[in-house]
C-alpha cells in the first residue's frame, strides 16, 4: 500500500481496512470539530493546518478508493473475461468431445454396416460354392450310378451267358433236366428213360429227384 494512503487513514484515525463510507463519515466529524470557523480565534491558524491535513487525507483516500474501485472493476472485468474464456474453453471441449462421440458412433455404425455387408457377401459366396459343389457332386453321383448300372447290367449279362453256356454243357453231358431226355447228337449209346409212377408220393422235403439212366452199350 502507498505510504500516503496509510498516512491518510492514520490522519482520520481509521484502520487501513476501513471503507469509503467510514472514511467520509470520519472526515465530516473531524471537519466539524477542527474547522477554523468552529474554533476560538487563537486556534484558527492550527485549525487551518489541521483542515489541510484532513482535506489531503480525504483526497488521498478518495483517490485510493477510486483506484480500488477501478481495480475492482478491472479485476471483475478480468475475472469475467477469465470465466468467459474458461466457459468458452469448456464449451469448445464439450463440442469437441461431442464431435468425437459422433465420429466414433458413425465409425462404429459404418464398421457394423461394412461387417454386415461382408457377412452377407460371404454368405452369398459360400452359398454359391455350395451350389457348385452340390451340382458337381450330383453330376458325379449320376455318373457313378450310371457306371454302376452298366457294370451291373454287364455282370448280369455275363451271368446269363455263363448260365446258358453251363446249361448247354450240362445238356451235352447228358444230364436230365425237367423230365426231358437230353443227349449229345453224336453219342452212339441209346438212353432209355426210367419212368416213375405217377402215384408215387413226393419226397417229404418237397424236392423232386431224378435218376440217371443207365447207358446201354
């Protein structure tokens, strides 16, 4: 604090923490007591000096309080500006965070859409591959079935051919089949059929038995 201000407070008999209102009230009280018009003639010269001191003190304090008020206004202004800057900074930070949140949400949404699109595309690709594989498998199965059928038909034909050849060999060997006499055309022997009685019962096992004819030389 300026020494002149301290001396001004002291001249009014006030502490340095006194307010403008207290300083004015104390000045008026002292001025009424020490004004030259209020004192005896012998004290007028001293009263004039005292009034000079009081006037200088109140002027110094008025200036001081004006400065304080100005400083207060300045401080208030500066504080207000500081608050506004802080609020602006906070709003900017909040806006930046909101933008970041929206960007993140958009990125996540885009990633989700891309992932879903990829999944759909992958499903279509796998389905197409499965269809191709199924078609190929079906064609191969048809080919295998056709080959198996051809082999089976060939096998059956071979069995029939072998059966016919075997039947022919049996007939040529003179085996009796179905009650008919079969003999080779070039055989010199005469074969007689051995007749069975019609009244003979069938064997208990249900099988018909044939007897070989004896060859006559």
